């Protein structure tokens, strides 16, 4: 998961107000229910000394929000009387501890948000037939676009009527039409996949035509996955794609981490060594299996100014601006250095302290 897209948030000086709000609209009085939930969060923010103008900016945003049917949520980050980050959550944040749902501090509290972003994988699905394909493109935000790609339509079916020589010529003409239609579909898939930055391409439909389209996808062939069933619902397909992409990403990073650890080179684990690597800007990919609540870290104004020991930070010439949850400080460091984050379960890899990293260059 790339964290660099969050850099614009951390360019603000702070302090920040972070709110996770349940915006589910599965009842007739949904707007009233959302308002009541917001009031409870607002009260907790005010108890923490949140800037009232910033809280009001978030309140205005909540008031303007149009409830959509279903279970969902929002993350809202405010600073300097403005909402600097707002995004939809695919599920309500009701599982979050109270202290995570409403937080005021020197950096935003975004690991709960990033955990939920794992369920948002942009992908393209194509149901292919001899005349074209039905494309469904799902963006990272969950927005879905459907379009029909029509190729040449006649003739596309083989026939065994007439003389054998005529049949062969007809079959060759049909197969040539299939090929041209496959080329048209593959061209549309690669163009749209490139524009959307999809992480997976799902191909279903007629077997021979699907295989032909697959062979024409060029550099995008590696993104193709086979669904478990052609009869899956849209939600089931989205969950399967998400799981497949995430599992592949985790497996690749875990393998690299273990390989580098075995060499004693570009890998560290445990809080002390990983925080030190973050402070030096060495981390390329962070592996996180720890619980969100891993204590606090001292932080300075810069993205990589963080430490468990106050003296260690001061010795680098940094001025401490406050303490922040370790996860919040780590995410800021990752975003500030353009590093990636991979969140996985403890059974995928055994890391000291639940944290480790693959480094850009060898640790000193």
C-alpha cells in the first residue's frame, strides 16, 4: 500500500483532529442517527481540547454529507479550521476503540483508515464473448463504471453446412473475426487499466475467446486472476479480488523480508531498529502485524523525527513537539519518505514486536 498520497496532509503544521464516523444509512431516520453519532464524537473531541473552528469545519462536512444506503463509514481529518482529509470507509468503524474514533494530537491518527483501505482494490472485470465484452471497472473508492465493447458481429458462429472447402474458408473467416474482436477488447482493457491504475484484471466468459484476450494483454497479463466462480455477485467478486491481491502482496514482501534477513542485510525488525531505520529514511516497505496500540513515541516537526527515547531524538537536533500513538508517528514517517505499508496477520510472519521493514539500502 502506497502512503505517499497522504503527504499533503502532513505538510500542515497541526494539531490535527481525527474522527471516524459511522455513516450507515440502513434505517428511515438515518440522517438523525448520523447526527447523534457525530454529537458523541464531537463531545469527545472537545474534551481533548480540539480547536473549535476545526471541529466546526468537520461538523459542516457531516451536515452536508448525503447518506447512502448500507453499512459504511467516513474518516475525517481537520486542521486549521479546514477538513484536510475525507474518505469513505467500506464498513462502519464501530469496532474501533473509543479513543481511536475521536483523536486530537500533533499528527493525524490514520492507521485505522489504512487498515480499512485494504478492502479497496481498483480492478477491471471483463465478461468476454465472440462479439466483444462487458467491462466493469471498479475504482479504489468503490465507484463502478460499466461499458459494453462491441466488435464485429457477423458472422461469429461456425457452421458445418455446405461443402468442406467452403466450410473451411468460412471457419477461417469466423476465427479471424474472433481475433479482431479479441484485439479490440484487449486494447480497451489495457487502455482503461492503465488510466485507472488497476491492480487486477478478472476475465470470465467464453473459454477460447477469453484465452485469446488474455494472450493479447501484454504487460498487463500478470494482473489477470481467475475467479472462483462465474456466478459471483459484485460484492463477492470485489472481496475475492481484494483478498487475492492483498495475499499476493503480503507473500511477496514476506519472502523478500525473510531473504534479506537471512543475508543479514536489508531488513530489520523490532521497534528499536525499525524506528531507527525510519528516522534515517531507510525503510522501503514496512511490515506491520502489531495491534494499533503500541504505546506512544516522541515526535519532532519533521516526518522522520520520531523516537521512543526522548534523548535519542534530541541528540539529532530535533525539537520535540509532542507525543503521538506509535502507529500514527510511523504512518507519518512512511508518508514523508514515500515508503510502502503492508499490514498482515501475525500468523503470516513472526516479527519481534509485530513490526519490521525491508530497507532501501543496507543497515549500517
